[in-house]
C-alpha cells in the first residue's frame, strides 16, 4: 500500500488499514454502479411507468408530463459542463458522492405532492351521484363538484423542483464516473468497465419497471380500503413508494463514494506503463495532450474538441438517439397501455420483461465485441453505423396497432337513436338528459361492443354493484344491460407479441452501440480533455436530445387524444386516444431519428 495516505480510502482523517481492500478499480466500479443503478431505478423505471398514473392522479396532460420529464435534463444541462470541466482536475469520487446525496434529496421532494394532497377521492362523487340517478331520485341540489383527481398548481411546482434536483444530482454520474475509470484502469479493459457500468443502469431500469408494477398494483393511499381494483379506469397506484425507498439508498451509497481518493495508489505506475505501450494505430495525432486545465481555457478547449470530426459526428448521432430514447422511455409504457388495453401494473411488468434482456444484452454484447476485437476509433465508428442501419430497418416494422374502441358519443354513434339523431362528440342526448351526467367521472361500461362514458351516460336506471351490471339503459338498444369496464379491443395476442418483439430488437440494437459510441468519444479527443469531452457531449445531448424529446412526443400524443377529462377546473388528462394516429406518431418519429443517427455514424 502506498505511503501517501491521501490516496487511501476513507473519510477525512479516518482511513483505517482494513478498508484499503476496497481501494481499487473493481470496488469503485461496484459503488459507482450503485449510483447509476439507483438513479435508473427511479428515473428510467419507476417514474417512466408511473407517468400515466401521475396524469390521472393530478390531471396533467402529456405535454405537462413531458416538460416535467425534461426538467431532469435541463438541470443536468446547466450543471454538467462545469461539473465535468472542473472535476477533470479534482477529486471525482467526492463530486459523484455529493451528487448522489443531492439526487436522493430530489427523490424526497418529488414525493411531497402525495403527502400534501390528502387522500385520493376518485369515485366519491360518481358513486353517490350514480346511486341517486340510477334509483330515479331527484335531489341534485346537494351535490357539489368533488374532483378528487385534480391538484393544486403548487404540486406541479414541487414535481418540477424535485425532478430538477434529481437532474442536478445526477450530472456527475456518467462523465466523471467514466473518465475516472478510464484514468485508473488499463486501456484494454476500459470498454468492459464502461460496459458493466452501462449495464448497471440498464438493470436498474428493468428493476424499476418490475418494482413500478408492484407499487402500481398497491393503492396510492396505503392502508386505505377502496372498492377500486387495478383494472378500473380510476385506479391510482402507489407511484411514490419507489422514490421514498431510493432516497435511503442514495444516502447510504453516497457515503462510500466520497471515501475514494483522487486516484488509486497504483495509478501513477499504470499511467507510465500505458504511455510506453500506447497504440498509435488509429489516433496518434488526435490524442495528444493540449494542456488546457484552467477555467479561462474553457473556450480554447471547447474549440479543440468541437473541431474533431469524429467527436462532432458521433455526438450528433448520440444526440438524435437520445431524443428518441428519452421520448420512448417516458411514453412507451403509456402507448402500450392504451393500444392493447393493459393495466398500468401489468404494462410495467411487461416493459421490464422486454427492456431488461434487450438493453442488458445489447450493452454487454456491444462491450464484449469492442474488447474482443480491440476496436479503436475507426472500428468503433463502423460498428455504430452497421448497428444503427439494422435498427433503422427494424423501426419500419413498428406500425402495428389495434383499432380504437367504439366510444358512444365520441368515436361512434349511440346504439339507440330513437330519440334523436346521434353522432360523434356528443355525450348527452335525450335518452340520458334526465340523468344530468355532467358531473359524473369517466367510468366506462360496455354493451354489444360499444363503450359508454359511464352507466349514467348509457341512461341506466338500475344497478347491481356486486356484479357490476347496470340495466334498464335507455341509450342502449332494447334497453339492454351494460357491464362495468371498457369493451375488449378484439386485438388478440398476435399484434401485441409482434410489436413487443420488434421493440425488443430496436432496444437491443440501440444499446448495442452505446459502448462503441463512448469509445469513439474517448479516442477522438486529446487525452487530458476526455472528461470535458464527455461533459460537453452530455450537454449537447441533453440540450438537443433528451430535453426536447419528451416534450415533442408529449405534445404529439396530446394531438391524437379523442376524449379529454373535463373536471371542476377545466380540461385535464386525456382519457382515450386514436390508436392509429398514436402509432403513426411513434413510427414517423422513430424512422426519422434513426435515419439521422445512421447518417451521423457514417460520417464519424
């Protein structure tokens, strides 16, 4: 062990000998992976599958949740350049550990709207109102607007603040963690370390999907009895629980990260060996040090990096890829839930089953191929191009959709038009006028393949709440009965399975090129500017990729909405989408992004 105690693992003056067994690259990889793992559980997993639930609980549109999602990357965009540039010459593990603690604080802030908003009250109005209406009673004057799913504007501000804090805390995660490993391990092993590091994030996202499914199957107010089930339209699961648990994880893991030294005791010896064995086959001229280490040299360092064609081209490709990945990560669970009529909890588990093996396999195999073939700058760039071309072809196969359910008064006419001419976008007719259904929540019922907004809108006057069958319905042909819940989509299992298989291949190919892309970035810039290059790349990727991605897709999804919720405070979240338009949006965005990415990788 080196005599310089500043290179020992520990906290301040407490650096005991028995802890030094952890003072090495492999143990740092373990703890930095815990950082990425915890971040990905929440941001890429639990939060992603909870977006629809948060929209339902607080009445947000897809555009609002898209902005909320992007606030994470906005924070990272603001902090990453300075964190990466200043961290290049400072103690990187200390900065990473501090960032992880701040990220945990953001998790906690994000849960505050749940604790401040009180108990969820969906169905409180509709049940009492339906009881009077269905029994033919007429004392509506005692009914007030109880909009349990709406929220105070301050809750949205708390959500934004929490996500912004999470993004700030995660800003050192990739660039400083990766560059620290690159500086402290052998060059031929860097790709495997990066691969394991990336896999930690992928596994975290997968675990987050699974945990999200479990949490969403639990009622949002733990310990509260409710007649709702996870299959009901008004069900809201415990979306906040994963955030609380991971807050504790962040506090624990951050203590270990800050304990690591600026470099390991054997790093100087390794650095000398690497200089002697340096491979000049691909980029001898490209990787010469430029000596920019002070803040005033930032513009010069930026110019040197940006003028490198491989760096600029690979950054453009990664940026467009990030645009697509951020958008799909945020809204693909929602799209699948809408298309195939799956519950939120089942969709979460399904996404975990698809994303985990695809992303994990793609990342690991991509890293292994890089190491096995010992790919340098040119070889890694070629691999990115080949894989992206294959991914583009697979994206063209994603246009698989199920027909939208016929919704009376919205996308289809009422079945019984004896009283007046029916039509679309007309929920109230003479057949249900006496029911006065204006305050009834969306609680769909089904009859003969047609879905009605609620039993009230179907004109039903009799109900059996035990069997959830409503009868004597004046808006239904021959006054037939209706059953609770939307009508089955009739899509079967073939289309969902084909879509998930194609989506699996797209994810696999996308993550396959992640490690080669990082190799191109590291090998295409001067050695002493690697950390800053990663930070600058992360800045561009967020500004032009992951920040606008969810916002753009969210606004496009809102444009395909066929039925909006109208509560006490006006328009809220979307209740039903046009399935064909929904998938057309996904197809066009995927193909365009993959095409630009492929051309960029070809240029690199």
